């Protein structure tokens, strides 16, 4: 019997989960065995999984799961160097030249396991079957506006945290921005999920948004219009051929731009379109100040949807469930394509 083992997340500030109790019930009805680990942080309570009929395991016991179990989580595993013998479904961040990705692949090679990277679960046309993009965009725009509001007071953005709902987040931002005329923002990748979420957040708060997508960036740059806005929200994943949107010269060029929200967040990729910074930021320190005269802050948090863990989990789980129902055919379809991508990189 196909056995899906839903692990607890071990990364700080990560409360999401990739399947809801309703989803596990559907898997059980399809003849798939489901084990769910207890979790001290998961936004969706354990009782729902118990009521659905799942087996329950202790937190972080996935390394001792049966060898044939498929381990399902979202974010990084502990970086302890141990070989990985299981099949894992997760965001590996391992295929774009990231140093940590090479280490992860070495662990899979040593243990004989397989990575089914959630970013590379695609349909026959190459389109991702599930993504947290909308809520990443929504939350990334929110943090960017918090950075801009802090600048108006001569400060740098304070730590950010989890919000119970998007309504709570919007209410907090309305308070932050109440004393100021709304800034201008430009969103690149505006037609995608991430860009739609970013644009929706901005528009809900009265921010004037310039929306660009492939047509507006087809020239390959340079793009001086970006520097003419207060905020730039990058919603384009780094990949070969991606234009440079913000060159290093932007640090000293004349500009209105004071906040870059790199929502796609690939600073250590060779293909990053933003050349003024080289590391992600954190919930504790959301803004990296890369210039002071005039000020330019970059925010690049790589688990943004966790700011809204319930809504983002429910949305993502609904998108992913049809693929999880096909787990009995790991050598075919969406799973076969993900395995082929792994084998190419390993």
C-alpha cells in the first residue's frame, strides 16, 4: 500500500502544512495509507487528522519511518548531513546552483533516496500544478509596505510575525500607513499568481500599482522605470534568460526607489534579476539596508506564505490534492516528471 508520511515542519516560523484533514480523508478513501506527525506549531489542529482516520506519529520521527514511506513536508530538513534514504516530497531549492542545494543532493545520493521537488511538479505543458504564489505575493507586498512605512519615520522595518487572517494583516497595515500618502509600486510578473497577490494587497491599501509582465520586459533592459517608483516587487523566478531588473549601479544611480521586495527570493542564484544584495532576510530582520543616501532596503523572506498559514495551507492543499491522489503511480505523470528532474540533477 502507498504510504504518505506527513512530517512536522522543523524550520522556525513555519506553521503551514501541505494537506488538510479533508485531503487526508480523500487519500484514505483512495486506498493510500496516511501517517501524520504531531506538531507543536502546525496551524491546522491535529484533531482534524485524527478524526479523518490518519495514523498519528510523534513529532520529527520521520527518519525512522518505514523505508517505503513517502515523506511529505514543505520546507527544509535539518541540515545534519545524514544520508536520505526515503522518497521526499518538499521544496528542495536544489536545482539552481544554490550551495545548500548541492549539499542536499549529496545527502540523497548517499542514502539512495529521491526528491520530488514541489517546485517542479508540473503538467505536460510545464506549468506548476500547485503553488503558494498568491499568498507569497500578498505577504511579500505587505512586508515591503511595512519597510516603506518604517522609512518614513526614519527607521528600519521591525520584526514581522504570523497573522490570524488576511483581514488582520490588512488592518495592521492600514494603521502603519494611516499618516502617509500611499507610495507608488511596480510589480513585475503581475499576471502570475505571485504578482496577482502582490497587486491585490497594494490595491486594497490604495497603493497605485504599475503592472508589468513578459511583454514589458521582453527588451531585456535596462529598465529605468523601476527606479521611478517607491517600491519594486519582483515576482519573477530566477532562471536562465531572466533580465536584470535592478543592476548594482542602482545603489548610486538617481532614483525614487527605496524598497525592493524580492518576493521570488533567489539571491544566491546566478540568475537573480536583482544585483544589489546577496542574502535572504528574516522575520526577525525583514529589511537589509543596501544604501543610505538615499535609503534603499531589500526584503527577501523565503517563507512568506507562513505569515498567513491557515489561508495559504488551505489554498495550496486544494491545488495539490489531485496530484497526491495519483501517488500510486510515482513513475508516471506529474511524479514521473519530478523524478526525472531529480535524476537529471543528481
